[in-house]
């Protein structure tokens, strides 16, 4: 049975989980009020101590690959790659939106996770209830016609969830649509997909793997920043 350590850092919350044979055996999460750089390393150290104290061999690390927070993804990927280098174990990358959809799978509904981007933009994808990809990960600007094809041509319920849904509730027609609040990516929802990838030897190159940002990072200056010349 494989022991996999999963790291999720794409959103305001961050988490680390340990699974053995596809079962959760250890889990830590932090709130949006604490930075990933302050706690994820601590969580990983605690997870390693748990693994060692139970005389378990760590077989792989799984990391949320994005899209999501530029800084958060870099922290999670850097920590995961460092662990893989140090222990000479493989790295598994799991799409962040699929991690979110795992919360509802299996389901008879279509699953549409959304991550808030900028203004009316969201990062989204569409999965069936078994996490098969119907529409790939993409960035879109939300309007009343964004999902019209699904609503007009299919009677199946569509579940919208994630940080981007607030932009949609007053715009997307409510026909065969359900909005669910407080769904965010977390390490404990990575376990099943990580186990599948491990069994199939679906690993990424530790040296060259980079987070999937979907679009280039854009630095901004805080409005209250005062420059002195």
C-alpha cells in the first residue's frame, strides 16, 4: 500500500495530508489568516514525524498544480520538490480544479469548479460526476451565456462551486443550476486521484515541473504604498 503525502497551497487556505492505501491517516489545514510560508513547512515536518513514528515508508508526494494563487502554488511546489529530492521519491501533480470537484464525486451532476481570477474572470473546468473532463481548464469572463450550451442542451443538474461563484449567482440563469458555497481545494481531497496516479506511474519530472498558472503573473503595487524619491 502506497503512502502519499499531499500538499495543497493554491488558495487562501493551505493543507497537508497523509494517506496510506488511499485512506486518510493524517491531516492538517490552516485558515486564510495565516500565510502558507509560515505553516506549510511546519505541517510537512509534522507529517514526516508521524510517518516515521509509525514506521511507514513514504512512497510519493502529491501537489496541487494550479491554477490558483501564484505565490501559494510556488510555495507548495517548492516544498514538495524539495521533499522529493531529499527522499528520492516521485512527484505527482493534480489539477486544482479536479481537487475541488473531488468533493462531490461520485455524482449524477456536472461539476463546475471556479476559482476567482480578476474582475468577471474565473478559472474553471467542467467534469462529469466521475471526474472525467468535459471541458478543459480555461480562463473565461462570466456572462449570461457562459454555460448556455449546457443549460439548453442538457437537463442534467450543474453544480457551481468555489471562490468564483459569487460572480455568477446573479448572472447565470438558474435553470438546472445549483450554487454551493464554502468549497475550496484541500489536501484531503487529493487522495483518490493521487493514489490512481501512483498506481499508473503518472509522475512529473521533479527537476522541470512548474505550477500551472494559466496566465502570467502580474505584479501590482498596493494603493497605500508611498514612494519616496
